[in-house]
């Protein structure tokens, strides 16, 4: 995988490919034309990846017949170099693409300070102009890549420093907690969806988990300190973060909340004054849309406190999720006696490597849970979803699921764009 990623980085950019193509075009520039579509001047909401892909895809009939060559630059501009005899077809395609963005000021407003929607060139008459333009674009992209690489190197160095950084001490924790009381943490809140994924890998969102990113917190407030080095101090830190999360959830203007949500808190937080205040300030209907996630470590440390907290939460109308379960833990626990509504099984390749005994045991366990939902979490690849579905699990969470959601969104957007073009 690392080699593949390195090879991907070493691939020439579209700007360099275009520059090389223009150099080679010099020897046979007769009867060639070039159109430069200035899509970089579109408004950002019209310049999304799916829009640019749809625009470039409009030229596929000519490209597939070897009548022209297309280049989509990093800034979203499109260059199409084509044979002169196919000028009418090319003009028709450009008009279709122009109509696709008919609500954008680039199309609706003629402004001498901005470039036109498209600029046309004759490769023979305007070769020097084309070459100069493409060289400028290639140099700009090379400079942008250098800046991005420098930023990534700095971020990687900071991450390495944090991972090998000084362990957190009580004094550092005290300073951090003081800073947290004043800091706006809303920009550190992340959302990850739990989805029902069908056999065609189409996700249906069920609810989403809100959490404060510890990684981003370290980079923002305590660079150079390994906040997870001391387990007990980190546990204390998470309780402080729990209370900040409760405060933000009470103030709906702090973070965007939509649909059913879950959030992870310590059992000690559930039994605290801060949670009582939070509960007093939200409506019964909102309680029904919230899922409280409790960690299995909390339960193992003090089972009686867990049972009391779980019963208290469910009586109030919340649902309870037991998070972070391994296969061994989920087999050992009696989920019915624990009374959870949802439990999260952590994906690990060992689940597949365990062979039929593990697969059969997990299949029986999923069937026995009845109405209780089992979510397979930390799914970073398709193998996790395929395995989960093979044993009867239908709900998943993780980076791969987020990619499925993004891909499904792009697919729906492309379908809407296609229908829009066909109607007109």
C-alpha cells in the first residue's frame, strides 16, 4: 500500500502532461485548435469535483474516437485540444457545459475584469500564446505542490513529536483544563455516521456519533505533549471533555445537531451534577433522539455503577450503547442482563482469520441479540463490511463507511446533473 501511495504521488500532474503535449504539438500544429474553459472562475459551489467530472465527461465521445485530447487541471480549468474538422461538435459540447453552469455569474454576468467562460485558440496562429499560458499554469501548480508538501512535512514532524513527546503530568493537566474552560471547542467536534449498508454497498444513515478529536486537540492546545501516555490522567481529561461536550449540546447554536446522535461519556460524568444540569435543560423529545455511549472499561471497573447509570439513562428516555467490545468481550458478556440497546464490536482482521468457529459463534451471537443493534465500528476497508454482513451484521461505522457516504452523494449529484442536461 505504501509503494502504491508513493507511485501515486510520483505521477505527473495534468499541468505537466498538458505542457508536454503542447511541446509535441508544435511539430503538427496545423489543423489543430484549443479551447480553454475557465471553470476556475466559477463560484465554489459550482466547482465541486462532481461538476468538473461531468463537464470533462461531456468530451468523451470525441476523446474515445481519438479526435481530441482533454486535460483537467488542478484549479478546475479544462483544456481540450482537437482536430479542426470537429470544431462544430466541440462548440456544441462547450455550449452544453456552459448551460450546466447557467446560474453562475461567470455565465450570467459579462464582466471585463474576469475571463470569459471559454477562450478559443488556433494552434498554428496562437502557438506561442498557448505555450506561454500552459507554462505559467504548470509553474503555478508546481509551486502549489511545493507549499502543500512543506505543510505536510511540518504536520508529520509535529505528529511524530507528539507521539514521542513528553508524557502528561498533573501540572500540565491542570493547565490544560484551565485552557479548556476558555477555549471554543466547537471546531474540534467531529461527526461520524453509523449506517445500514446493503449488498450493493449503498449506505443508509441511521444516526451519527459526535466526538471531540483528541488528535486535533493535541495539535491545537498541547503540541509536544503525549496526552495519552498516562492512562489515569487521560481518564480525568476525558471527563473534562465530557462536560464541555454536554455544555455544547445544551447550546444548540454551538454545534450543528441534526437527526439522531450519540456521544461517548464516562459513567462518572453520567452521575455528575453537570449531566443533571444538561438533562434538566433538554426536552423529552430530544432525549429520545440521543444515544449515550459507555465504555466497556468503565463497566468492568465498577459494574454496579454501570448498572445504576444505564437504568437511570433509560428511565430518562435515552438509549444506551456499550462501546469498544472485542469478540472475546462480547462472547463473555450477557447483553440481555446488561440491558444495552446497542453494542459496538471493534473490527479486526483476526475476526476473519479465526475461521469457521469464530464466524459461527458470531453469527449465533448476532441472532441471539434480537432487537439489540450490533454495530461494527472502526471499519477502514471493504473487508470489514463484507465480513460483518456475512455474519448478519448490517450496521457499520468507520472511514470506509464515510467514503461510501461521500461516493453515494457524488453518484446522486451526478445523476441529478445528468437529468438536468437531458431535460434541456
